[in-house]
């Protein structure tokens, strides 16, 4: 039963469940830790399917691209990954957070 | 994430019940803990705190690291009475993160002119609450001074175990209200939960200040949910 208190069309966890029902492979990325200025709070989700379709956010759009490509690996392998993002030139990642904060994102396969 | 855990979590969220997804960061296993579930030890203490604050984060327990993702229903504030206090309360509550809705069958009071951008029901509480029932994540403030309008909503709030219930009126007015609620079948223990006179005692002297006092009391009740009951059961 749809709930009038959840925005089901934009809720990442509801979308992930619907994708699963449709037989899609799904990865769920979650912000598990933040340091300093971070655009999205701990607990925020980005959900990704095997085609790279995504909903939700783990940052202000700064690192989503990298998370999505890692998520495709996670869907393939089934092994969860922990990703750390900081300011661009201080980390091994190609992308970074322009706001100067750092975030840790856990990416896991659904099922 | 376990598909069953995701289904359980979403079912709880749809039903407006609090739940925490607990993930063991060592092996990736997860499970859903519902509010009221008994969990022992350090993890139980961390879960209780997370339910109270609504803040997600990591927790160390039994030599393992867990991530607790807290999902609290959006608290809502239902106000009976489209009066002067409600006009001040509406913008304050919105800023503080409590979406507010106002119920008042008196159309002269409940007008869009007086309450722009507010969810307004110019109907009797009996009719509105049938469609949008109160629950444990709702707060109810009855401020009409009119028993014909306030009483039904107060009884409904007691039965739904709203996290906050407040009623405007002097101690004398409240004594009469207690008699009426007893007559409606409410128990004395239930009636104890009503904050009357309404609002924290900050010496509020006008409608806007009363609105501040009410909102502060709502926040205090929200952040201490379940603590009173827990203290009681530990003492017993």
C-alpha cells in the first residue's frame, strides 16, 4: 500500500525494492561516515541498477559518477566495497568533494 | 543488503514505525531492529540512543563494528483550532521540522486567508482523523477552548499514544476536561499524559510566545520518547 508520508517516486530504498521485484540487479550505496563539511548526512542512499540507472544521492553530485562505476563492479562480484572521498588532489580518486569535506561510502549488492 | 531486510524496513517506513537497519561492517550481514525490540549489551544501548536522536552512525559492540541507519517517521503536528496561537505556531513548526496541519470546523477561523501555505481542514476532528489517523509519531495540540471540538481529538490522541498531547486552558478548565475524558472512557494514567496548561513554563504572555512554549514542549517530548516508560519499568 503506498504511504502518503513517503515520497515513493523518489525514495531510494522503495525504488531499490521495486527494482528487485522487477528482477533487476541492484547495488545500494550508503554514506556511513562524514568529516567536516559534507553535502549529505550519514545514512543517505544512492541506489544503482546494472544499467547504471540511479536514484538518490551520497553527495551534491560530486562523487556519484565514481560510486556508480564502483557499484557496477559490486553488482558483478557481489563483494561490498568501502569508498573514501576527500578533496580531489589529496586522494587516489579521480573525483573529490569541492566543499573540502570527506565522506565514506559503503557499496553493497542487494541480495 | 538482505532483500528480506529491505522489504521489512520499507514496510516499517510505510507504516510510520521507527526502525534501524543494523549492518555488521565486518561481514556485511544486516538485519532490521524495530522500536521496542529488546537488544542486549552495548549494541542495545547504541540502538536506544539512535532511536531517540534519529542520528545514523557507527557503533562498536562485542568487538565488532556496526553501522546503524536510523529511519524515524516524519513527526507531524496536528493542531485542533485555527486560532491566533496556531497562526504563530504554523511557520515556527515548519522551520523546526514538524509539518503542521490544522483542524477546525469553524470556517470563519479555518480560512486560507488566515493560514496561507498551511494544511487546513475546515472539518470536525471526527471526520478528519478517520482518514488521517493519529499515531505515535504525531503530536496533538488542542487549542480551541471548545470541548465540542477539542475533546474527541484529545481522546483519539490518548488512544493512538501520540508522542505529545497538549491542551490549552487553565487548571480549572483542565479539571473539568479530565472529568469529561474519564466519562469518555480514558484512564487516569492516560490523562496524566496531557500537558495542561499547554506549553513549557516560560511565562509566555501572548499568542506568539505561547506558540514558542508549545513547540519547545513538542521537541522535548519528541527527543525523550519512551524514556519515561523505560525509567518506570527499570524502577519496577
